[in-house]
């Protein structure tokens, strides 16, 4: 995942209840429990946790940062910005149309 070996992720999640790694702490800050982290290997990693993992290995992991993680974060953030901007434009356009129709346009 994002250029990181699965075994590295398993190590990062082990012992999260006693001595959590920085990555485990970041994921738990999103509402996951240590028990959730230990089940990721069996049940799969939720989207929210994948975003945190990509961010960590893209920018926070020091010498363990990967180019794939960084490019993943940047690609998804640009999609997010595009979505937010298009939503804003749509709302702005709808407001203009409604205002214009009220004045007899």
C-alpha cells in the first residue's frame, strides 16, 4: 500500500493499546481504537485510515517516506479541491439563477 510493505504496517499497529506508534496515534485520532487497528490485517483498512497512512508515509515518516505515498496524497487532494470548487461554483450559479429569476430575468 502506497509503497510501504504490509509488514511495516502490521508492526506500526501492533501494541497500539500500550505504546502506539506515531502512525497508530494519527489513525486513532480519527476515531479508531487500538482494537480496530489490530483487525485491519484481517478485515481490511478503511478509507479514512488509508488517507492517514498515505499522509504519514508521504510527509511524516522521515527516511521511510515514499514517493508513491506523496503522489497519492497530492492526487487525491487535487481531486478534493476540484470537487469542493465545482460544488462552490454550482451553488454560486444556483444562487445567481434564483436571484435573477426573482427580479424578472
